[in-house]
C-alpha cells in the first residue's frame, strides 16, 4: 500500500508541476515547445511500433497498437496546432 501512495504522490506532483509550467509559458514560446513535443511523440510512435510488433502476448500487441494510435493522434494534432500558430504570426498583406 505504501508503494501505491508513493507512486500516487509522484503522479499528483508531476501533474501539478506540469500544469504550473505550461500555464507560465508565454505564447511566443508555445510553437517551439510544440515542435519539441512532436519530436518526442515521434519517438513514442517508434517505441509503440516495437511493442506492437514484438508479439510477446496479445496484451502487449493490443497496448502497443493503442499507443501507436494515440501517439499518431498526438503528432498530427501537434503539427496542426503548430501550423495554425505559425499562420497567426505571418504578416498580413
């Protein structure tokens, strides 16, 4: 039980710190941070593909497939948001 409490404490602290860091980022830095996040999600897709393709058990294959789907959604959404943010900073003729 104490291990669960320790893991839950770390999770709650990570959520709190992540929220505080993200809300303090100025809008001008948002686009570069999104690009970095997209790169990390690309690495996640590679790991998820390896997990899905390893076929140790049906569970690892299913979880790997779910990870591929969610990471792909994250990458595509991140690129769409980044593109939209870059369009906002372009000069209007």
